[in-house]
C-alpha cells in the first residue's frame, strides 16, 4: 500500500515530516487539484510541497514524491488509486480517497 495508515519510525521521530496523499482518478484530476491547491493562499505560502505522482510525468518529477521535505514543510502527494496500491512512500501517514474509480466495461450489444 502506497500510503501507510500508521506513521513510520522515521516520520514518528519528526512529526513535521508526516506527509499526506490524495488519490485521484487520473492525470486530469491530479492537475486540476494541483492547480486549485496551488492557487489557495493556504497552500501557496511555501509551507507545503504539492507533488503529482503519475506515470505520465517525468522521472525527476516522480522522484520528488520520494524526497523528504525540509523541516516545517508538509508534503502532499497527488496520485491515482493505482499508485496508492503499488508504491510505498514512508512519510505519508494519511490518505484522502473519495472511493471513486474509473472502470471500463465491455457491452457486446453496444458498438
């Protein structure tokens, strides 16, 4: 599981290192949420790292999600539910997940 529900020993030693994650439906939703949070005065004061995590972004951008932020800065990782189940970020202690997901269905009666 990407986002551990319990704080890892490394994060427990430094409570400010605790990060949060948000599970989104896809890159479009990740981008929209990133823009919305970035435009908010609450998250644009330099006290938060807002980081996307998706297969379509560069490797450098993906690696940023694994870095530990400086003291006093909260990391917020925006990813998909697929990343949530396939990658572990040690400092993420809480995840916001709407429970929504994309699903492709095949109906042989529709073309």
